[in-house]
C-alpha cells in the first residue's frame, strides 16, 4: 500500500512538473509571436520575469499583457521599453487597487484586448473601472480630466490606444512611488517562488528536452 501511494504521489508530482513546463513553453511561444527577432524576445523574457518578481504577480499574466501592449505600442511607433514600462505600471496599479488574482487576471485580459483593438470602451472599460480603480484614476490624471469624465470619453470612442498609452506613461513615476509604499505579503512571496520554480523547470526542460521526448513517445 505504501509503495502504491508513493508511486501515485511521484506520478502526481511528475504530472505537475510537465504542466509547469508546458505552461512555460506556451508562454514563450506566445511571447515569440509578440516580439521581433531573438534579441527582442530574450530582452522581453528577462524584463517580464523581473517585473513579475518585483511586483509579486504571476509571470503568465504580465507576459499576456505585454504581448497585447507590444502590438499597440509598436503600431504607435513606440519602443519595446515603452511596452515594458506600461506593463509594469498597469500591474502596479492593480496591486494598489487591491484586486484579487481573478479580478487582476480579468482586468489585464480586457485591458490588453482593448489596446490591441485600438480603443478602450464597453466591457473592457467597465472591467478596468471595477477591478482597478487606481488604473482608472491614473488614466484620468494622465488626461487631466475628472475620473467621472472617463466613461463619457469611452462612450465617445476617444480613449484610443495612443491616448491611453501616453496618459499612463505620464503617470508611471507616481504609480511606482505609491506601489513602493505598500507592504509585502506572503501571497506575493509565494507567487515569486512559483515564478522562480517555473523558470527553473523551463530551463531544465530546455536543456534536456524531456517534455518534447515525452510528448513524442506518448504520441
């Protein structure tokens, strides 16, 4: 019985490792699609991991947001560092707002989709206001309008990607300062451990090719 339990536990842990490796592989693949050339990909990969660790948020979330932002910023003639800066500022705003993991994930997804489409309005705008009031306030401050005016601007289709990007860029230092005042939590520390573990698993997988070999064998 003990042997059977041990085998089951080992199998479960092995499956967990494979899931982590697969998740990182998919994340890397999407990041490659959002970047141009190997150098840009490597820069983004390292910078996004650093952002995730500084803020204590899942690396997958910031990578997804960056992928959406990079497309919008590139269309506006911006540089990679601009997309990385805005990615960190938005992540900080969500943390300042006290958004839960689910709320943060929803807000990041909706916000990224809005910028990729070229305008922030409708459900995407509602998600930002509801899940991240600090992000909405930063947007209002960047536009130098009362926060109550944002909904009207959104309805009129005036919160275009270039307007939103420039407004948030103007607030990056203020958001960074406010975020620095927040206490660190156990949840953040645990997320950092998960990020680091995922990175280690992906490095081992890249060196050994174990998941590729396993996938081919199972196929």
